[in-house]
C-alpha cells in the first residue's frame, strides 16, 4: 500500500515545507507510514534553511499518487493538489481560517498561532517524541519566517517559547542573527523574473464572489521592487485573475505597498483606508496576508 502523503499548499514557503517534513516524521514515529512531499520547489529562503540544516527538499507533486493524504499549512481545495477530491484526507495541521469539509472522520489540529511549526512543536511534546536537531532547525526557521522574527501581528505567546526551544535543540546559538540571515536570503530578487515574484508566495481566494489572487514578496527595498512595476503588472495580467493584489513587504521596517489590478478599485481603497496611485496602495504597518490583508477584504466585499 502506498504511503500517506503529507504536504502543504501550492507555491510552498518555509513553514509549508518544514511542517510537512516535521509532521511526516512525527506521524511515522507514532505508527504511521507517510512521506513528506511539496507542491513546488523551495524558494530562496527555504533553500537557505534546507542547506543550513543539510536536509534534502521533498519531491515535488501536483497530484497525490496515493489514496490518503495529510494537509499542513492549508485546508482549502484551491491551494491543494489537483486531485484532492479523489483522495481521503486523514489529517490536517493548520493555522488559517477553516474552509474544509469532509465526509469521513479525521485528525484536525487547527490553532490561530504564528506558524504550523509552532503547532507541531507542541504536538511533538504531547506525543513525547524527541525532535531531531535538523528538523528542529527547519521548524525554528518556519516560525521565524511566518512571524518575521516574532514581529508579525500573527505572533502569539506560544511562538516564542517554541522558537527558543527549537533553536536550542538545533544548536542555533543566536536565533535572531540566524533569523535575519534567513529572511534576507529570501529578499534577493535580482535573479527572479516578474512572474517568479508574483507567484513565489501567492494564494487564491474566493472573497465575496470575487476570485482573488494575493501574492506577497519580502524585501528590504520596496522602491527597488516597484521599479519593475510595468513588468510585474504584465505578469499579473497574464494570469487572468479577476482581482490580483501583489503585496510588497519591507521586513526591516514592517511596512508594505501593494499593486492592485482589477475592477474593484474603490472597494479595495475602502478596505484598507488608502488611495490607489498608479495602481499602488500604501499599507503602513501591514506585514501579514492572513491577518492584515485577507480579513479587511472579506469584511469589505
């Protein structure tokens, strides 16, 4: 019988890949037979962590070649494998809003914490399973990535102690120094095409009857990214979404600007209390798509 596949969302980020690896290990240590896979290749930030902790990237899949799967870091069909409707979901580890429906019982751990890696840290503790140092390093990287070194508004009181303990297990002497190096690894955008930029961390949502695509990229220089605006907009248009919001986040100053293309400009402006200028929206203090971008859109639409 084929192994149960464990995977995160399309366009995987560090939390998605690290949590798939960690969840698969935990499940195998508790009597299951699973394999961690990914719906895409690692981005530069994730590859930095994989290289640092000498861990191979999971194999890439677009559909599940098995009968059973476990979802991490997502629960919406639009973000999952193409044949999700044809397989049985036996478990979910997630920290996003819940949209999943299922006809069979399954194991669900969903908490509004900073990262899925945080959730899994406490799952390891509950199961009394020791976390290997390399996996601990990847989990620490995931918390750093999703909480922007504990500065994001998604950060909870559970994330810092998890990060501190995981860093200790992984042998990371200064997790702030390591974390800054990790985050900066993901901000070298010079070799990435405009399409790479908009798709590198993008998710699809249905919001108020609108098919939204929301992409996000981290940088240390928003103006440098906006110097490529014409190419970015052309890439956004080529994907054919009704509404496309591309958020550019300054990880050092915790601010964002966003490029918007669509026919709901006034509603977008009302959602964020900001005026579009040349298709660009100023988003001071915004860093989290999950907590600061999607909720205002859902409320307004």
